[in-house]
């Protein structure tokens, strides 16, 4: 795919940050250096990857705003455009030596995500999408799965940890959903959950307590791959609610009804 200048910058930056993370992966000195809250770790690797991304994106587009997991929010001269970045989504997996984590970079324009890149550096899988240009993984176009029976569908979610309040609701979701489908997975990196829905590896994903930087890039991957992404509850936006549902078109209605009828 011939991407725009912005998409090419995002891909190059994600690759550079991913390379730095691969070097740090499984190196003891790069393990946990702090905690933002119970179960919410930050590593030297997170911080240096965010610095790489911030330096490269700010140099390339100095007027755009910035929201990064580790460095917070900076308003740009251009109030209509901002980067939304998670330098290391799946920090807990990274800390445990589990090769399932990613760099996530999204570009928002006037409140809409217009480009997204999720780089699974450990597996060298670069997922990217731009509004109107489809979703891609490395050189191949990706699409959501064509499965349309709940009994054959698998889903992914994030199970809340530590001080998160949504454990009872998530347990209720699981009790309602599990008897209707072929299984539920919990991998620990929301950006990759969305990338996997986009690639047709599983049918859907939902999570009840999630941050914008975890899901921003994945939202456009799923939409451009032909799937639906909505706020989990009918009112408000995904970012305001911090709750999301994403799915192929074949089982979306049944999946959403199961989670929304409470
Ligand atoms: C993590 C997610 C994970 C989710 C956690 C957490 P981090 O992001 O992607 O799937 O369940 O709540 O937010 O903290 O590793 O960037």
C-alpha cells in the first residue's frame, strides 16, 4: 500500500521504537522501575521507547498535539491534530518475558482517528491502516473474519486487575458470553486484540476499563478491515467511556446484545 507521508512517518517511528524494545526485552536491568498503581507497571524500556517516538513525531510534525501513556498530554499549535501513543502496550507481558506486546501510534484529526499503526516487534508484524485505504499487515491486506455463527466465534477481552472497578461486570460478561461461543482469550495487549480482530484471527474484542492510548490505533485497523468498533454502552464515545466493543459484521449484533443486555 502507498501510504500518506504521515502514515510512513508513523510506520518508521514504530519500527525504531520496536527495535529499541526488542533490545531491552528479557534484559533484567530493563525490568520494572516503577508502578503507577496496583498492577500498572512502568519500565525503562517504556520510557525510552516513548522518547524515541516523541522525538521523531515532534520533529516531523512540530505543530501536532501529543498524548503519550508515560509523558501525558501536550496541546499543539494545530488544535485539530494529535498523536495518541502507547510506546509499550502489554507492559506486564513484557516484564514477564512473554512475547506479546506492541507499539501503538494513532493520528487523530478533528476528533476522529485517521491513521493507526500497531507494531508487534517480537513477531515482526506491522499492522497499519489509514482512512479509506484499508488495513494491512506487513505487505498483505487484512480483513475481519467471515464467521457468522456465535457457536464458532472466539473473542478476546482484558480482565481488570488491581484497583480497577469493573471486575464484577467483566465476570458477568464472561458468564453470559462463554456458553454462546467457542471461547474467550485474554492476551494482555489491547492494541493487538484489535489488530487480531482486524486480521480475522478472532471475531471480536471488548474491554470495560481501557485508556485511549491502548485502543486508538486499533480502532481504525478494525474499521478499515471491515469491522465495527463502538463504545460498549450506547451513550457517549469510546474515549469518554473507556469501554469498547469491536467485532466482524457476522456476529456483531449478537455479541453486542449479549454484552449490552444486563
Ligand atoms: C494494558 C492493555 C491490556 C489491558 C490492560 C492494560 P499497558 O496496557 O493493553 O490488554 O487489559 O488493562 O491497559 O498498561 O500494558 O499499556
